[in-house]
């Protein structure tokens, strides 16, 4: 107790010493916090990388790939022995991905990876990144009927059920565009003020159909096609000189 009283009495008269103690304390606390954060980040990054890549990677840069990979894996298993937990073979090939956006096609350079679904799960944690429970049990990219993202809130609809709905919705929108274009073309051929009003009526009708589809509770799957409908009808209505 006497020591604490002596320290308090000394620091009351030595403000520089008090400021030095406070600054050293804050500096040490900051250093401890930063080291803890960086250590946790390093451990998390190491775990993520280990989940995507194996401990040992044997690469072959020949154009034909590694010759006789089954024999090579058998030789590795014979040398390593019981210490070998898992082994798998994969192929990495540069490829070009074409993404269709409306009428344009955007290309991207990608690295196409081919894996052995039976053994790849033994050398990675890739199954944790798959969204369907059955695909997690056995690494596969099969498209299921539904059931993706279980337990995740606001997860978008996926699977064959959603694919079929998208096709039906796209067909409905395309049919609407064709019918409205035919109707506008017929009204343009009349070249009368009544035809201009009918063109405006066709535009309002297409917007009414659009609003009814949006309020039906179904997920929006063809916004690009709907914008095409409005863009084309907008051009017709606001160019009276061409009517």
C-alpha cells in the first residue's frame, strides 16, 4: 500500500513521467491488439488456402498434361505410405467465356478447372462452397430441382424449377413484343390521327400487362426484355412525324 501511495504522490508532481507511462501503456496495448488481429487473419487465410489447395502440388506444364496420372499417383502413395491422407488429379486449361448481355456478347478469360469428383473432396474443403446439400455430400455440379441455399435468408430461387420459369417468362415477353410490334406496324400503315391514338393505346396496354406481371408475386426474370418493349414503344409514340 505504501508503494502505491508513493507512486501516486510522485506522479502528481511529475506530469512528464505520468504522460510517459500513459503513452507507453497505450503503445503496448495497440501492439498487442494489432498482433492479435494479424495472427487471426493469418490463421484464417491459411485455413482458406488450405481448403482450396493441397499441402503439396505437383504440376506439369506440358501441352498434353501429366502422362499416365494414375501411375504417378500410385507411385506417390507407395512412397508416402500411411501418411498420405488423400490424393487427386485435376486439369487446368485456359479458356474464353462468352457472356450474352442483351444483344452484346462480353468475353472474359477464365481458367477452366477439371476435377475428379470421387477424390477431390479428400484434398480440399471444396464441398463447403457448394450450395446444395446433396452436392456437398459428394462433390458434383449437378443441377437439382430445388433446395439450394437452405438456411440462408433471402436466397434467390435456383434449380431446374427456376430455369423452367425463366424460359416461360422469356417466351411470354417475346410473344408480347412481337404482337405489339405487329400491331404498331399495322397502325403506322394507316397514316391517320386515329392510328396515332391507337399506338398510344398499345403502349398503355403493354405497360398494364407489365404492371400485372410485376404484381403477381413471381420473381422478376426478364427485366432486360421488358425494357426493350418500352424502348421500342417509346420511339413510336414520340415521333409523330413518322406516323
